[in-house]
C-alpha cells in the first residue's frame, strides 16, 4: 500500500562541510512510501492524490532516521555508573553486567527494551556490540528482525583480562562468531559485524582468529575500540610489545579496511592517522562517552584533513544518552574546546548520511533517495516549553536544527518510522 508522509522534509545529498549544494528542504513536503521503501520526495501538492492515505506531521520536520554506529546493547543497565575511567569502569560495572546476558530470557527482554529506546530517540539503525555470549546476539538480531530494523551487530570476542563469565576462547570466539554470521549476515536487514572487543581482551591467538574471519567474510564490518584512554594504550602496548603502535595490532592481523570501525581514536600517532587514511579505516567519535569517562577530545578537523572518514555515535553505556541530538550537542562542545566548529547542517548530515557513508551503506539508509529504505524521524523543535520559547526566535532551518541539537532529546522525537512503519502509536 502506498502512503504519503507529510511535513517539512529535509534530506542531505552531500556533506555541508564540503559542498554548498548539500541538502533539499521542502516547506510543505511529502515522502511517498510503499513496502518500506521511498518512492518519491517532493512538495506535498505534487505528490497528493485522492486515493493516498496521508500521515500528516505538520509543522514538524521529517528527515532520515538517525544512525548510531557504535553502541553496546548489554550496557542498557550500565549507563550512568559513577566515578570511573575506562579500565576501572569496565571491570567494576561493565563486565559483571554483561555476564547476565548469558541468560536467554534476560537477553531477550533487554533486546526488546534496547530497540525501543533506539526508536524512541529517533535512531533507526545501529552498529551494536553484544556480550560475549551468542545468546545476546541471537536476542538482538531476533528483536531487530521482528521490527524489520537494520542492525549491524556481533558478539564480542574476548579471551583474556576479564572475569571468566564474559570470556570465550580463541576457538570458541571464532566458532560462535562464524555460526552467528552464517545465520544472520544478509538475512533481511541484518548484518553481522566481526567484533573483537579491543586488543586488551584478545590474545594474539584470538586476534589471529578475527583476521581469519575478516579474510573469509570480507564484506562484513569489523568493530572494535582503539586509543580511547591513556592507561588503556599503555596496557595494550605492554601486551603486544612487538607492535609499533595500537593500530599496528589490528593492522598486523589483517583488519584494516573501509569496513573497520574504530571506536574513539582520540590519542592517535601520525603513523596511525596516515595508515587509517590509506586503508580507509573509519574512526567513530563518541562524544558523551569521551566526556563521561574522561577519555579526551576527538580531533575531528585533524582526522578530516588527513582524509579519514569518521562516524559519530552514542557509545551507550559509556555514553550517557541514546539521543543522537544530545550526541551532536556534546560533540559540538568537544570541538569548541579545540577551536573547531560543527555547523548544524554538518551535524545533522553526520548523524544520517555521514554515518551511512562511514558504513558504506548510503545506498540504503541515511538519505531520502528514491529506492532507499523508509527509515525516518519526525522532529518537533518546540517539544518542551523551553524549546518552544527559543524556537519563537528561530528564523532559519539551521537555527532550528541547532535548537533541536542543543535542547532536544527523545521528547523532540514525534515519530520514528522503521521500514515505513511508525514505531510510536499514531
Ligand atoms: N573499550 C573496550 N570495551 C569498551 C566498552 O564497552 N566501552 C567503551 N567505551 N570502551 C571500551
Ligand atoms: Zn564502545
């Protein structure tokens, strides 16, 4: 059945940081959808037909759903844990909590609640770390498939430096990952990400196994963490004394490519920056997490200048909000501290098409291009009294976007469509 979704419509076709002709905006626009796909985007008057049902969101703003390229599903009950930096935080709060995901019932319950949080915050796709247990990945994929939501996820591989309840072995990590990958990768909208947690929690044997998987399944993403925290870096290099630097551990195991998503990338050396650029490896900026865990300031302009493509992500539960609006807001502040600027158009591009480009998936998600998936968010820039008051004085689209980013969260999300289906009661 064809449907029209009406409102003020915004979509990006280029990066505002690079090109002036970067977006299309329809003051009274509409998106024509059928079977979860976008058939057309235009002025409402040009698409309206007597036979078409209309979902009318005026005066709200409709844009592609947010994409969160780095988030931890088993940390839904870790978010907002006090007083630690990365390594303490992992050992004190995170690993014990992730241990609970061995239980299928717990994992299943949390998977549904996790996806509810994503869509409540306007996020329609995510790249998620699961726990070490295959049960957790099964639960997440099953819940995402039931919603027809594009999820890229993997069970973490980790065979040392953690409590036994969240450890696998090199062989079991390989076997479980391969079995999950063969079951879920490319099934509907699901994709598998090979997921070595980070070098600290993988032995060289396990790193070898991740490299084998990467070779065997070259179209799978690989997600991990790198250079988030100074103590982490020192410990990592002590575990891999032959490595030239942190990146070299991943490089020497054959993981570098444009499918590699490296969370954080805060404290990088020039050689690492050059190799990331040469190999197309992606950096993922996690602003709320980097502030919350006291990790450091991501050098967006520096990496961009070097030719590295970056995503921007929540990193819940080191991150403190599921909202990509809040993520952009904190990202803006981190760039401010370094004399860098994040323009609102560039920010909203980043959270949609930019992240899709970082994933190599912009042909399906992150834009309003004809034929792409009808994953949409409907935003209300007057969602709270304070936002309404400020919005009275907003004169341009950019001003409105900035108000949404600085003051908005899930309250500003009026509706979220996943593959054309509304996730909130209509
Ligand atoms: N490095 C390894 N694991 C994690 C994690 O769960 N969160 C963050 N922020 N960094 C990590
Ligand atoms: Zn993370």
